[in-house]
């Protein structure tokens, strides 16, 4: 052996040969190295690093608490926001498996003592169980040995250090791209894997093509992103059809199958008539038995586009193969075109994706769940850039005007035509900085009516739901709290999985982000070494909670069109002023929930309207009234209705004056279980379990149990004011709560309860109410 030592490849080969000899011989001579002294070991870097890590873990234990009892789905930022009332919160670690407990690391032991001294903790109407974190013996788990193909993940500390060294926010955003994007070696590895797959699958599916799509090639790649592959079998189907023709017919066409076609796997299956699951099982068999280094092969039939998932052993790279997802190739090329059209696209998308991941709004790499997927968030950014003044990106309709004959493409019946060459695009006249664009993104979407409209990248506008539902694709589109239309498959809502809670939290975080972006801490580099710019923005759970503004604390009631029956939906969409019609229904629902569900009594002046209209259930009669119920409500008179459109300066509103006598927001789940055990009919479905009637009975039981403790003064006093959302096409109802002075944390508990309870009950109410033609 030379003095230079073996090359890395030789080392790998020698290692493999060594393992083979060991497995055959069973015994090898062992060379014993001189034992180092104990003193040398204690002074070594490895021991010192472990001692430092042990001390750090012990310090974290001494100022951490174990928290459980919160609603399933509660996020880390929500817990952090609650415990910040007692002092600084260093981090929140959620239970990864079931999400039923969390470890909250506080700033110091003094804050921990304040938390433990509190006799009762409540969040969202649920009583929290808080206790000191259990102390465990420190055990160091060494990281797994990784090959050269693995990329060392960037630690949060190094990310903060790199961003703080930048000169301004624009430089920070550009630096973020460089830190997260794939390295040249990672790109080369993926290219080699695609080449390997192409060679193997060509042996079994002649003339097939393996085409990468998605994050690996669309311009928004990050370290460790999945390798998405499309197996194109169109030419293989032609090859198979030709192979079945008589030899004479093949000779006339001047082409025929290879001599090896008889041994091809195609002799066992007809690709033209085979189902997608059958072909995928065949693909999985090829992966398991014939592609070296591939393991954990699994066919996922339940996905929207069924795939075969796999893992490459040496690199740890995850990937999947699909056979009926040709539209994904068009989406990938469209995203590539956008990144080439404007250099600001990539930094803005990378920044917002990481921000959304840190705020628990997006980033579930395994799919499923209510979080935003990266594709939906990227389309949201592109739509934002389309709607700037002047636009930073063209709409798809504008791009189609530039297409040539070679660019025309119809895929699965959808028009996927757009220029493949960006040189035909006119440069944008928009000159906004990245710093300004990020702040504007938060401002725009912090007050956007996601549930009441559909975002269209085809036209670069948000179309109100009633107008969209009358379109050709409206009936097939799955509506939800977050509606973003796929740019090509127009009947697909790419954010259909997002639930109401995540949608509201997204807007809350956008409003917090917009407020932070107005501060000097965002716009200027700190001369004292403090967190500034993106660093502060990326910290989870540290942005300010909803503050009591001049109008009060806000609960947004979204446009719940899908809660209505098809007939009611059609009547509303055809109404002369559907916004006012919807607002009237929501106000009636709010009154019903406060008065009947939560046991309100109305004490307004005689003759004043209650803001509640007759329903199928009420038969036109006023709701029941108790002399001394759980709440007292005085609805103020609404502005009289006028014919024609509402003048822009006038504002539709309804107000209530309320007093809370009992803690009707606490222990509702427990009381519901008690009622069930006492013989009340058990609901057949989860929806019935949360129905208006059941919730009425729960409130009655809580009041009966607490009747002896009823005081002379109410627990809480507050006013509530409902208004139509801002903007001429906004369908939301904005409900502001203003507590009386010195209400304290008790009102916060009640408000947090209403945040989830009130929109859900309003949805139940409008779903069963009578809808006449307006």
C-alpha cells in the first residue's frame, strides 16, 4: 500500500471485502490498540462535548413542565402564547405520535415556579394538567453513520448566525435560498438515480420514460426533499400493440419488436386494459427485485394520485413513482417558468415556506392532515405577485396569448398551454424589494376572505363564491375554508385539506407578521447583535397574540356556503344582495347561540328588534327568555334596510351587550359524557353529538350544577359587535368582543372558548335554517 493511503472508493471496496471474509471465515485476527489513559479521555473533545450536553439537558429539565389535557390539534405556538403570560418561553416540544402532551421549556426556574403556583390552567375551555417534567438519566444517542450522499441538516443556531451576518432583509432572503437549496452533489446523486431507474425500467417496459417532477426540479428544492418520478408508458403501450400484430403487418410498418420482446414482462399484462393498481403492483415488484439499493417499497392506493413509495438505502432519499400524473409535469414546468421570469420568486417562496413551517401552518412532508402543502403555498405567492401593481408575474391567460403551435398541450382534457421559452415574456415593470414584498404579502392575506372566494391563477384574481359556483367547474370544485384553484386542473382545490382552525391561524400569523414588518427590528440590522429581520419572524410562538384593538377582540365567521343544502345554496347565490342576506343569517345565528344554546336572556328595550329572524325551528316566535340566565344580551337596533346596493360609506352592523353569570364554557365535554351515561339518547354521529340541541342540554346541566354558587353580580360583562367584512366582495362576518374594564384572564378563557365554539354553532344553525328568496 502506498504512503498516500487508499482512495475513498478503495476504502469502500476493501470494507465490503472485509465483511465478506468475516462472514465466510467467522474469525479474524484482532489488533488491540494501546489503551488511552483516563486523564486523556476526560480532556478529550468528545468527553467535553458530552459533559456540556449533559449539563444543558439537566438545566432544561429544571425549568421545563409537562403539559396535557389540551384539545387535540392544539399547536406549539398556541401553548407558547398561553405560558408567555407567566414569563419567557424557550421552546415547546409536542408529542409527535398523538399530540396529547407537550414539554414546555421556560426561560428560567423563576418562571417555572410562577407556572406551578397557578392553581388552575385553562386553554380553549379545557383544563390543563401541568406538572414538573420528569427527571430522567441522560443517555447519549450517537447519530447514525451517514454516507457521503447525506446532507448534514442546518441547525437553527447556524441559520440564525448566517442570517444575522447579512446586510439587510433582501440579503437574508437570498441567503436563505443558498442555505436550503440542493448542493451540486445532491443534484448529481438524483440525476444518477433517475438514470439508474431509466435503465432498469427500460428492460421491463421498452421505450418507457422516467421523468422527474416536483420539488427536485421545479426551482424550489431543499435538502432532503422527495424524489418524485413519473413513469411514462405511452410509447410502451404502442410498442406492446405493435408486438401483438402479425409479422406481415409489422413488416409493412417497417418496425417490429426486438427479439427479446417475448421475454418482456409485458407478456403478462396488457397496459391498455390494465387498471392503475395492477400496473403499480408491477412497478413495485420491479423496484423490490431489480433496482439495487432500494427498499421499503410500498404501494399507496389511497392517495389522490396512487403512487409507489420507496427509499434509497445508501442515500436515505425518499421517493415515489406515479403513472397517471402527467399534469404534475405541466405544474413543474410552470413553476420553473415563474422562477426564470423573476429572480425574486425563489427567495420569497423559500422565506414563506420556512415561515409557515415554523408557525406550524405547513410542512407535513408525509402529506395528509389539515396543514397547507408547499404547492398550495407556492401558488399563493405566485398569485400575490400576479396582483401587484404593476404585476410582477403574468397570469396564465396572458401567457397563453404568447403560445405558439408547438406550445399547445391538452392533458387529461385540461388546457396546459403556455410558452416553454421565457424569452417571449416581457420584463416586469415592478421594482419592489424583497423586504417590501414580504411585508405586503402578510398585509394582503392577513385580511383576505379565503372562504368566500376562489383564488384563480388563470386570471390573477379572487372570484367570489356565488360567481364561481355558476361557472363550468364550480359544481366539481371542493370548497373549504381555503380555496386555491390549480392553474391547470381547474376543478381541483389544492388547499381543500385545510380546516377552519388552520385557515384562521394562517391569517392570525399573517396579521402578526404584517405588524412585525412595520417595526424597525424587521427593517434594520441590529447593531447590538440582537435578532432582527427574518430571524425574529421565524421564531415560533413569539409573535404577539391577538391584541385588544379599538374595536375589540376579533372572531371571524367565514362564509360557510357548503354548510347549506343545495337548494339553499342556489337561492343564496341568486339573491339580489347575497352578502347582506348571509350577514342577516349569521346575526340570527349569533343571537340564537348566545340566547338559546348558551342560555341568554334578552333585556333590551321593548320593541327593539333582536337581530333574529324566524326560522323553521322558531316558527316566527321570539326565543325563550329567562329572568336570570347564563348570559344577558341587549342587541342594539340594526340600521334599517334600504333598497339597492349599500353605499360604501355605510356599514352593516349589529351589537349586543352581554353579561355572563355561569362558567358555561368549562367542562362541557365532561357534562356531555354525564348526560350520555344518565340515559340521554346517544347521538349516531359526531355531527349530532355537537348539535345545537345537545349543546343546549349541556348548558342547562352546567347551570343546574352551579345554581347554588350564583352571585349577585355577573362573572363577566362585555359587548359584541358584528360587522360585514371589509371590501365590496368580502363575505366574512367580523365579530368584535370588548370586555368591561378589569375582566382579567377569565374573559380570555371565555373568548378562547368562543373562538372555536361560536363559528361551529353558527355553521350548524345556518345549515338547518329556512332560506327564502331575498
